C-alpha cells in the first residue's frame, strides 16, 4: 500500500483558512518568539533564571515557563515589560 506524503507547509496552508486555527497558531508563535527572545537576552548577559527573576521581581518558575513558551499561565504585558527592563530593554506596543 502506497501512502501519500503531505508537507507541513501544505497542511498549514490548508488549515490557515480556518480563522480559529490561524488565531491559535499565531498566538502560539508569539509565545515561542517571546520565549526565544528572553532566553537569548538572558544567556547573552550570562544571567541565570534565578538572577533574572530577582532583578525583575518575579519568580524563577515564571522565567522558566516563559522561556519554555508555556501558554498555560501567560504573563501579563506588565510582567514582560519588567523582565525586559531588567535585561536593559524597553517594551513598546
């Protein structure tokens, strides 16, 4: 039996026509982009998660969840701004 292969791009192209899927996909991508940015900035400054958490006034588990892209307990924009400020950046929306 021969199976048909489908690329991820083809699946995404088809599913992105569904508004609910597209919104969920974009939301997840945002969390992962934030996770990558915070991790990159923190490690470039040679900070531990605990050190960054102390500087930003948040818990170390919050930093860990943020860096994993965990969307189950999303931080507020205020919290993100505090973390970025601790890293020497300003968040503008």
